[in-house]
C-alpha cells in the first residue's frame, strides 16, 4: 500500500496516565507511559492512518485503521471503481 507521511509540526509524544486498579491485581495488558503518534496518508484508500508507537521500545501499539481493514477497503474500492466511472 502506498502510505505517505503527513507533514505535521514535528514528532508528537503523549504521556498517558497509568490506570488505577483499586484493590485488584495489575492489569494483564501492557501499560504504555508514553507513545509517539505518527500521522500518514494512505493514497490507496484516500484516508489518514494513525500509528501509535511505544516511545521506549518503538513497538507499534496500535494502527488506525488496521492494516487488514485498509487492505479490505482498497480491494473494495478497486472492485467498485468501474461501477462509478463517469461515462460521457
């Protein structure tokens, strides 16, 4: 897929508060203190893609929309494009 990084004022870091667990065990899911956010434009689906990275490890935490969803949208757009082509 053809993804182009968007030019937004530098790198963005967000510090997330740790969830408070009242009287219970620690959460099973990993807790990320700081994430880097990357905005890019996917030309194949004509949408912005948001990728969240763990600031310490560089691991991708979440991608919105997910790769599988982007692939599905691109396939649907390719299949339906002939239906909507303008004929003069």
